[in-house]
C-alpha cells in the first residue's frame, strides 16, 4: 500500500481497487484533502472578518458543493445556471454571489431578480449590466457589488489573465467614475468591490492587487463594506511550482485593511473566491495505458491512455503540466512525480490520450508540441493517473469529443468508502437531444 504523494490519503491499491470496481477512466476525489483545503483557506488571517467563496466553475458537482458548503465556504457562481445548480444542491441564495458575462433578459432576468430577492449578491461586471439592474435594485433597496477591471492582471497563461487590457472582465478603470455617477443618479449603492486578476499567476501579483484594490475603493467607492480579492491563489500541482502562501497573503491583507481603517475609519470585510487552491489537488484522473508507440530512432516514446484531453483539457488549453503516477494493475506504485524515491527514473515518455487530435497530449510545450517527460517505463494494462485534476477538469473538458462519454466521478470518503457521485454517461445520453 503506497501513498501517491505527501499530501493526499489516496493509495495505489485504492486506485487499483477503484478501477476494478468502476472501469476506466474516471475521476477520483479525496474528500479528506478537499476538507483540509477548505479549513486552510477559512483560517486565512484577516482584519475585520472573512468570507471564502468556492469558485464553483472549478468543480460544479452537487456532492462537491455540499462538502464545501458544510465546511463553511460560500459560493462564487459564474452563470445563472451555476447559481441555480448551487441552489439545487441545497445552498441558499444568500450564500451565492453571481459574477457573470451574461446579460440576462426576458425570463432569465426574471430568474435573476427572483434570486436577488432571495438574497443572491449580484456583482455587476459591465455598464450595461449595471444599467439593467439599477431600477430593480433601487426599487427593492438591494445593494450591488461591482467587479472592477484594474487594467493589471496575471495568470498561468495569457488566456487566464483576467485583469489586463486584453481581457474584458469587469468595469474598466476608465469607466469607474461613470459607474459611480450612474449609481449616485440611480440612488443605488455598491457595498462590495470585487476584482479577479486571473488564475495561477505568481503570488506576488495577488499581493500587489491588494494595494491596488484598496486604493480603488478609497478613491471611488465610499459605500463599500466588503473587499473581494477574487480567486487566483496559486496551487502547486507539481513539485517545485511556486504555491501561494495563504497565511502570508492574509497577514499582508490584514495589515493593509487595518491601515485603510486607520486612514478612513472604514472597517472592510475581506472576501476571497478560490477555485484552484481548494480543489486542484484533491482530484485524480485515473486512466489505463492501452497502447505504446515510438516515433523512430530520434523520436519519442508514447504511452497511449484511455483518457486524455476529453478528461483533462488543461494542457491543450493552457500548456499546463500535471503530475503522473503509474500503478501496476495489481496496485503497486511504479512511479510518482511527487516522491523523491522515483527521482532517478529516467525513462522518457509522452502521455497522450485516444482522441484523433495531435494536441491530445498531457505533455505539451508552449508551441503545442509534445515533449517527453521523465518517468518509469510502463506496460500496457498499467494504470496512468493524472494528478491535479480536481479543478477545471470535470467541469471544463470537451468530454464528448470523438463521441467519448463523460466519465464518472468517484469520491473516496473520509471513512474509506468509494462512492460514485456522478455516473458514467451513456452513448444514448449523447444522442438524446438529436432530432
Ligand atoms: C471571478 C472569478 N473568481 C474566482 C475564480 C477562481 O480562480 P482560481 O481557480 O484561480 O482560484 C475565477 C476563475 O476564473 C473567476 O473568474
């Protein structure tokens, strides 16, 4: 019985047992680690209170939402459907903030208004959203939140940077005054100011954003009672990656929010909305090696697995790298990217999926070309586990590409049970809505 790494309770024989029970591929989630991460973010130092919202876009399944809710996290929803989904999982609208690019009209606007009456916090992200929400907010004496676009951001890749001028999330700094004037004329208040500068950037960017956002609040938003610094706390999926120091960032925010109080007499509550930091490492994509190839003398070794981009699209979308664990069919750990005893393994291979797409690779360089990574050699029938797949995998992959079916999600509970929390999709379900 070998643990896969030094942070999770999942062992190699649990994986072999699960593959015997559920077939492959599937996602395996470690409930213990999810709860531990929730406790960690909730203990972030703060000056005058802290709300932690789980960015449910990272993993939107009902069981996961229930766990984070029970742990005391609130919800950051990115669409009306996400908000509805959280509510259907038993989470009260008063615990949900909606931050969306959508501009609900017709029936959807009615839905939004109903949610607002039931306590949902609407975080307006554009001048148009603001104009549409203002009459209803005024009439019902509902305060709004505003997402500001600082013009500075960072991310794991350019496509994950939501704060610079090449992305369009929030009301841009050049429109702050117009938004404030409009709110004043409409007799509505912004009691929360929100920023999300991007995902997976160097934690120093996150720290710099604290200063930037407090400065914006001081200049423009006299009614703000809550400052939300967004998500984007970096988690290390692989050893050597720079991980956010939540305690140090909290201490810094606490200091700056206290100074803000001393200067302005205003005590701001702090809010964060992590997705990756909470959920990335509690998930494993479990696949089987179904074939092996080599592309000539000067080419590469390939392990072909029964799950690739359709279960983890992060490499093809962002150029991300994930840890690999190789396990024999009878449960022996053959390789772990996280354990020192495997550092000497010098077999080099590319892990690819079975989609008809050259980018269906878990080892892609910045140009989108496969490169070999060090690991141990493996045989057809061995188990290839892709770690760091608890966030932005089951919720974000093109799972029906090549008509593959969406894979099951299995929760390894704290009590050691393996529980299916979403069944495997069937081919008929893919066809269901076709005429
Ligand atoms: C508004 C908002 N908040 C929070 C998050 C979560 O980011 P992360 O998963 O990097 O913590 C995102 C991610 O895109 C986001 O758009």
